[in-house]
């Protein structure tokens, strides 16, 4: 392979593998052996190795001694711990946002929700994969909800926990989340926030977070 072509082929395979992982076509814990990947995607083993190294750096795959790579598994223990931590911290931060956020905060939340609601949820040519544009709008909406909290330390912790759950969120759609009323869940949080009802807002946010966990545990055999 000419050296000038290698980066392009690595980038192409990386993009295809990443899309297949996020869409659940390569399921959690799936083995990723070089020979099989080369045959399936028409790439050399060298290209496959470089693409997998990039995915490993992103936390989407992991090396298995003497067995190559595999898609990272769903860890039931980690998922439950992460969900518990998110509910505790994000509930606290959202209460603080409702208590202290003013008109500017409400405007940010409304604008972020409007943008998310108007953004296609899935890729036009790949309905099993959440679109990158919607994922960004979704992230911005939840960030806006928490941004009314006057304690930046708490906001930072909440945001780091949300970031840690990104892959689980992506997987929840192809693994069973298509039966959810995601738009309705987000709207319920918004309505409670605008009504200045912290109990209802926290209840809606908690149900939203826990539903993702429930979907994953019902449709996949965790490690």
C-alpha cells in the first residue's frame, strides 16, 4: 500500500467501525479479530490495527490479551453505579438551577430544547444511529438545564458524569430505545422547570436517566 494512501484508508475504516459500534451493529463485547475485520471491511490487517488503536483511545474498544480487540462491554455494575451517581448529583444541580436560575437561564433552556426538538434524531441513511447533530443538541439541552446552578464545582461533577454515560446513551437507542418517547421525556422536564416545580423536574429527570439504564439491561447481557 502506498504510504500516502494509508492515512485515508485508516480514517475510512475508523469511521465505519465507529459508526457500526455506536449503531449497535457491532454489539457490546463483540470480538474484533484482524482477519475477520480485514475480510468484512476489505482492509489490510495493518489498517485494521491502526483503526482499532484509535477506537481504543476513545474507549470504544479494548485490547484482549492473545485475542486481539473487542467492543467494550456493558458493565452492569458500572452502569448501575453511574446511574446512581448521576441521579444523585444531577438532581441536586437541577434543584439548584430551578431555585437560582432566572429569566436568562430559562431562555437558554428553552432555546436549547427548541434546537434539539428541531434536529433529526437519527442519521438520514442510518436510522439505528443517533445523529451527531442531535447528540450535540441533546448535550447542550442537558447542559443548559444544569447551568442555572451557582456552584460550578457541582456543575462540573454533573457534566463529567454525563460525559461518562455518553456511550451507554448511544447504545440505548439501537438496543431497544426506539420504543421510548424521548421527545416526551425531554418535554416533561422542560415543563416542570418552566413551572418552577423542582420536585416534578427532578422526578422527570430521574425517570429519564433511569429509563436509559433499564433499556440497556433489558436488551443486552452485561458483563
